[in-house]
């Protein structure tokens, strides 16, 4: 391996380590900021998208996995573990890994056409995949809680999932990622120089 390749590999590893630490801190402390019901404000997807764009799809998957692992040490995990330990582990890990992987794949697919489009699309794909898999996990593992919660609130199951479980968290993640997309592109451009 030549010096240039070693330097690039070292740079990628350092970036990944930085993003890993950032994801871990945001995943842990983000759970303490609540916006009604069960939804916590999560800024974790921002470094996941950034890491997926700068370091590649597998780095995005790694960062999503780190986010999932850290979640298990938060106060919110207790609620979900109380509903289903295997369901929680499967849902949290799948949504984390796949949202990072998909963000990286989308970025890689579109980056040569237009970097802004690539980042903006990745920034949208990440929370959509994250939330979509969470909803699938709710249907697969947490329907007793969803049904009883919906009945208690006098809502349909779909409405309860969207308003109580997904709610503002998804909107916040989506809007934050979209707003920060131009800053992410600038960071990508700085890295290239």
C-alpha cells in the first residue's frame, strides 16, 4: 500500500472514530430531551448521514449500529425492553444499521450527478428508513402495547402509531437533516480540498 492510500485510510479511520464518538454522545443524551409522550429529540442521524457520505455506506451502517447499541443504555430502553426484549433488540439494531447503510448507498449513487442532491436525498432517506423500520417493528413486536394505547386514547392503531410513537420525532429528524444538508455538503467540499 502506498503512502497516499495509507494516508487516506488513516483519515477515514479517524473520521469514523470521531463520528462514532459523536453518535454515541448524541444517542445517549438525546433521549433525555422529550417532546411529549415517548418521543425524544434525536440528533443522532445527523452524524450518521455525514459519516455515510464521507466514509461510505458501511461506515453509515456502523454508525447506525453504534446508535442502536448506545440506546440500550438509555432510560427509554427500559420501556421497550418491558414490552419485548428480542423485539427491541431486533427493531433498534435493524433501524439503525439500515438507515445508515441506505443513506450511504443513496449518497454514493447520486454523488457524481449532484452533491447537493446526494446529501439532501440521503438526509431524507435516513429518517424515513429509521422510522419505517420502527413502525414495522411496532407491528411485529409491540402490537399489544399499540392496541391498548390506541384504545385508551380512543384512536385508531395507525393514528396512535403516527401521533404517539412516531410523532414529532420523525418531523424533527427530517427537518433537521434537510436544513443541515448544505452544511454537510460544505464539509464534504472542505474535505476534498
